[in-house]
C-alpha cells in the first residue's frame, strides 16, 4: 500500500475529524515530531476562531429586515396563480365589484321614514272598521247559566252565515298586516345600516372623528378625551383611581408642562431679547422661577435657547454647524424648510437615527406626507428595532390613513417592547453645539440646552398619545369596545415605556401624563363593558403609574435641592454631567 504523504493540506480535515483513522494517527505523529507543522495547526485554529468571531459580530450588527409584508403579498399572488379556477373566480369577483352599481339608499329611506305614521294611522283605521262591522253576540249569560247548572246538552253551535255575493265589498287597507310589519322591519334595518355607514368615515383624519354632536353618552366621554390632547401649565387633572388623601397626584398636576418650541418671529418685540446673550446667573434664576411654577420664566428660557431661522441657514451655508447638528435645532425652522434641510442632512448622514426621527416627526404633522413618513418610520424601525416609539408612530399614521388592521398590528408589537426613546439627550447635545456655533459661550449654550431639554419631546409624545387615545375613543363611540380597549392598553404601555427610556424629567412627565390618561380611559370603559379581570388590570396599571410617579417626584426633589443650594460653579458642574448622561442617569448616580 502506498504511503500517505502528510502535508499541511490535511490539517483542515484533521480539525474536522473527517480523515481515516490511520491517517489521523499519522498526522498526530507528524505534529509531535515537527514543530513547524504544529505551528501551522495553531495558526489554522486561530484563523478558525477569528472567522467565528467575525461571524458573530456580523450577526449582531446586521440590520433586521422586515420581510413580512413583501412575503405575504408575494404568497397571495402565488396562491392566486396556482389555481386557474381560483384565479378566474378572483378576476370575476373583481370585475363584479367594479361593475356593481352603487346603491344610494339613504335618501329613499329618509323619505320613507316620514310615511310610517301614515301607515300607523291606516292600521288603526282598519282595526276600528273591523270592530264596527263585527256582529255583537252576547252569549255570556246563557252559557254561564248552563255551566253552573251542569247542563251543557242544550248548547248548540252557531249556524254558519251564508255568504252574500251581492253585499257591497268592504274597503280594504292597501297594506296587509303581514306586509306592513315586514316593510316596517326592513325600513328600520336599512335605516340603521345607512346611519351607521354615514356616521363612520372611510378613513380617520386626526382625532376629530370622535367629536360627534349626535353621539350618545359614550361618545360624550370620548369627545372629552379627544378634545384635551395635552395638559396646560398647572392645570389640575381628575383621576378616578386616586385616593383623596394622595398628595402625589396634586404634585404631579401642579408641575409645569413645557410647551413646544415656536419658530421665532422677526416682527416680534421679544425677538431682540432672544439675540441678547443672557448671563449664567439670569439663566439659573429663570430655572428656579420655573420650578416655583412661573410659566413666564419657562417661556423666557425657551426664547433664550431658540435660534432664528435665518441664523440657522447662515450657519449651515458657512459650514459652522454639521448636518447632524440640524436635528437639535430643526424645530426652530418653518415646517417646509425643516423637512427640506433634514432630507439633505440625511443624504449626507443616512445612518443617523436622530436625524431620521426628526424628519419622521416633521412628516407626520402633514397628511400630504404620510406615505414618506411611513417610509422614514420603517427605516427608523430597522435602525432601532428595540425602540417602541417608531411602532407607535407607525400605528398613528396607519390609523390616519384608515388602515386599522395595520395600525392595531403595530400597536400590538410595540406593547411587547421595553422602552421608548425620543432621543432627547442626543438632541440636547446637538442643540448645545449649534448654540455655541451661533456665538454663545460654551457654558451658556450648555446651560440653555440642558434647561430646555425634553420640552419638545414632551409636546410630541403627549400629542402622539392623545391622537392614539382619540382613535380608541372613536371605536368606543361606535360600540367596538374590544378595539378601544386594545388601543387604551397599548397607550398605557407607551407611557410606561417612555418612563423606561427617558433621559430627562420632561420625558418622564410625558410618560406619566400618558399613563394617567390611558388608565382613566380603561377605568371608564370598564364601567360600560365587562372586561375579564378589568379591576385587576386597572389596579396593576395604576401601581406601575404610581411607581413611576414616585421616581419622578424623587428626581424633581433632587433637582430642587441642587437649584436651591448650589452656587454657579457647582451648578455648571452638575449641568455638564447632565449633558453627558442625561438627568435621569445623573439623579441615579451614587
């Protein structure tokens, strides 16, 4: 037998264990006798380990691809094409659906309804006529006498009256009893269907669908939910599960609510105040006034931290701020300008999730851009699959388009995630950088960015939750309580997820307000329908809400202590830490 030559080419098979036993023994002997051969084996093992590590790293960084819609669409096409008969029937059904005339029954039904009293009068007249023409036969006295005496043999049947063909015909009603009853039932059924279809729009456009003047008591509570999208500064809130002695609810209600940033108006007298660089002491004093409940100080901080749109355009044109920093100041631009510049910024930085989120938020505000907004939200979901906020945004757009099934599917998946982030920390950091590029000192820019952090996020998050609650209120108003409950529960999860992913207390405030509104909706719905474990569901949700509220009050107390007892130097040190890790992580740090 020819002797097997042992070379380095056999080492991969040796590592795999696929060589014959006698060849394996020969390779082992060569490894023991030849150090160079052994080094080649070690090098091969290191290469194998490196490839395995590379594969693991690629699996971790590879973006997830949502192929569900595309695959299901393709599967439906394959299913239709697989059966000629089914394909023919499907084509015939589509043709019939297009060719079928549209029946407008509303006008005819509404015209027929006033005629119902006429039918009722006709029926009453017929009954009176029957009573008038029926012969009166008084047999009660004779019959009762015979019954009492036990003599019933004298009872004889009444002879049948012969029909007189010459008698004048009795006037008959144009409608028989059976016809009238059937016609009335049909008219009522058709009227109910038409009214329901007329009341329900083909697609929901905003939360105004829940505000119907003709709705009953359920819709009245629904309108109250839809008509109060956000809480104003210091506005007290009624919350049913709260105990009368719980002061935490009062503290939360009295907390100042930040307002969304407004585009600076060049014609406003306060625009000049915005151009003046404030002193650090003035900024700190304004923040202390905010904590004491002065809304004017809140507006003052917002003006100091804003940038004029012309100034932003100049900074971009001169290259003083990068495209990514636009995400921190796009809220100061007019909507169309913000959308245009954010698109250009994403062309330069397509993997920037903060820019992607900012553009998606801008697009969601205009129904004309719903299609593009869905695309941006889809890309955001791929970039940050664990951020539930993108799925709630997707649901809100789909509700607005009338795609209820798709919206509910997004809500269901979103509720299964752990946290929602509006990227407030990254936005605040980019806001600070832009203020410095505009000429503000670094410490002033950082202070203004920190004290305004989370304000626009509060506005967008509470608006999103209010929109979703409005859709739930709509389904509740038409009696679809199961869908309404599913939406309310999803919004309650959104509030808890906002708290879990918050960087600043303003975001936590948005999460708490969202939870409180959703729990109130669930609690009210439980009084209308039978919810399995409804009381337990509300109790658990309320417990989670109170736990978050305890953390929020603890953090605000810590911040109050910092603001009340720190000098400017210590304050700037604390702000630097907050801008590095966020308020929540700063408060949690030992």
